C-alpha cells in the first residue's frame, strides 16, 4: 500500500450545500485558486448537472487550475455524466464522481428501486463515465448503512467497469471510528481486485466524529483518500475538516506514517477566504484556524510557553499560516506594497484593473482607519464587497440618526440595475431602520433568519463583518458586508443577500 494520502476537497460542492452557502462563479474560482495554492490533490468543483451556474463554475475552474485534479459530481445517469464531462473537457486532469445510494432505506424510500436495479445502474454509469474520462470515482451513497454483502457486489461490479476510486460515505454521520474503520477493512478484504483502486472516505459530522471516522477509515480500513472541506463546511453539522485532518496527519506522523502534499502555510488564508465568502464565521475555539487556537490565557500556560513553546503548543502557529506581524499597511502605503501584500496573502487578482479597484478601496479604508490588518485586506477583496455589473442592487450611501428616547431614522441610497433610488424608514435601532429603508423600496418579502456581527480584527477601530441570512420561497441565501461603520456593513450585507435571492438558478440536490 502507498504511504501517500490523497486530499480530496469538496468545499465547492458538498460545502456549498450548507443552507445559504451558495457561491457565485467568481467566488468559486477565487476559492479554487486558493485550494490549488494549498496543493489539494483533487478539487470537487461542483455538480455540473445541478444548474447552469454550477456548470459554468466547473468549466471556469477546469480552464484555470493546472496542479490539481478537477472533479464534478454526477448522479448515476447518462445526462449527469455527459454534463460533467462537458464541463471538465478543458481540465488538465479531470475526474467524474458518480454516485447512487446502496442502503436499504435509501433504495426503498428515496430511489424506489430494487437492489438489482441499483446494481445495474451503477455498472452502466461507471461504464459510460469511463468512456469519457480516465479517472472515475464511484460513491455508494449511505454506504456505511448498506448491507455489506450487497455493497460488495456493487463495488466488485464497478471495479470491473473501470472505476479508479471507490468512496464509502458515512452520509448521515452515523458511524463510530472503530466500526467505520473495520467496515471498510472488511470490504477491502472481500471485494476482488480491491488493490487495483484507491479507497476513499467521506464522513459527515452529525455526531462530531467526522475527522476521527475519516482517520479510522485510513488507519484501520486502509483508505488512501480523505474527502473533506475547509472549516468543516457542509450541510447539517458539516463535513470532515481539512485543516484538522491534515494537521493531525502532520503533527502525529510518528503514528500515522503517511505523506500529504498540502502546503499547510496556506490553511489560514483558505479558512478566512471561505468564511468571508460564505458568511459562515469560524468559532474562536475551532482547532487550527480558530482565533483562540494558539492563544493562552492561563498564567501557568503563558509561563510555560514563554520558557519553551512546546510545553503547551504541539504545532507552530506560523506553520498553518498565522502571522505574528498582523499590522502591515497604512494610509501612506503605495500600490506596489499593497500588491505585494496581496501576493503574500495568496490573493490572485484577475487583472491590473482589479488590483487598482482593490487599491482604491484600500486607500478609502485607510483614510478612516489608522491600522490596516491582513483580515481587513482579505475583506476588501472578498466577493461580497466588490460590486459587479451583474448585481441588481449595490450600496451607494447611508445617513442615519439615533438618540436616546427618540426612534432611530435611516435613509439609504442604493442602485437598482444602475439607477439610484432612496429608501427611508424608522426602526428599533439604526440597523433595523436601515434595513427597513432598503426593504421599503425593494419589497422582497424575505424573512431574515440570521443576523450576526463579527469584528474582523481587534480594537474599536476594527471593521465589522455582518452576515445576513434571508429566506424566501424555500430559498436560503447569505449576504456578507464589511465596513468600519456597522450600520453600513449591515446595509451592504442585506443588499448582497438580495442579489443572491435574485439569482434564478435552480439547484438539484446532491448526495450528502
């Protein structure tokens, strides 16, 4: 068996299935480039048949990514597989990932197919995909809850049809590490030609054991691919967290004895980019990438770290991309210094015009804020704070008045399809008044299901990052906005969410 472990990142596909985490084509491209800098082996760029937007995003990623394999998910039917192959045709290395459910519950209740029909469908799908690309992954959805005898028949058949990777997902997060590891080991021992394919694990975090289950699948089961996401993003409780599983393998190489090709210094940049793009804030005590991951409050701990950092630190903060020197630029900094800092942060701009636009936003912020942090720069170049010609709504200006004993008033000027409009309203507070001012003109009828504020950096001078989650007609979207003025950030976030609600792209549900 090889000692190389393949890291398969599905942030752009399974991670995007989190309610409100859908991303635009440009946002997906930006994150894909960061994943390539992170040196993930496989980027699952989306589900080509789910919507025209996803198809275009996969197509765009396939054209620009050179060092990672680009993958598209597809259900086990010719239409999905053809669509995936078409989206991937320009990729230097392409993979089609086809799946069908194999558990009795899913076959009976969801697919309404007999086991023999599922077996035949799996064979036909892999055969068809193998004629289009050389790299085909087959997933047995809800694999862990499948009957082992039937699952062995399916896996044997798809190997014969040319599958190169077999994935055994714990789709609903039901597994226990020892049981999951032994389940995969049993399959590998029973399925003919098991040594001719790569075995993969894909674990959800419903019981908080996705990372542990994935590692058990590797160490006990012999899997050599882990499917994971940045920040553990994913539907319900999320997926196996890339940063946690990679740093476990790196830090405890004495036990795991496996090689991973990840550039760990890019982990924090990837985490911030995904968080700021999706609006899913990273909890402070999150392993590896949380704000407190390398912080020490206890006097005993501080004393120990000052004497010898390995008394309480098993990893170095800089090894995962945390910077000790966070204050980098100010109002006197020039364009070249700004551009160099973007490169150091792993931010790639499409053109010089984009760099100039970002620099203009930086100078505007520097006039209002004396210290510019890395987090501020990343927020400036995140998709949520860049107006696009395709956006129906964009922020122009805001005026609000509030004082004790008086009901706050707000007037918001914003553009609708390029034409400026003005909304005015009162509210329970300046934020409430501002959002009602926007809604008084837009009349979207959307329900706000989440409003959260996060300080991008320390101090009262910090930019505030606001996430607004709206729900309308069954659709859930996130909008993110940042500004030193929290009321302005709120208005930007609300308009960002409204833009996403206007997107008519209907998505087909994928596997878990």
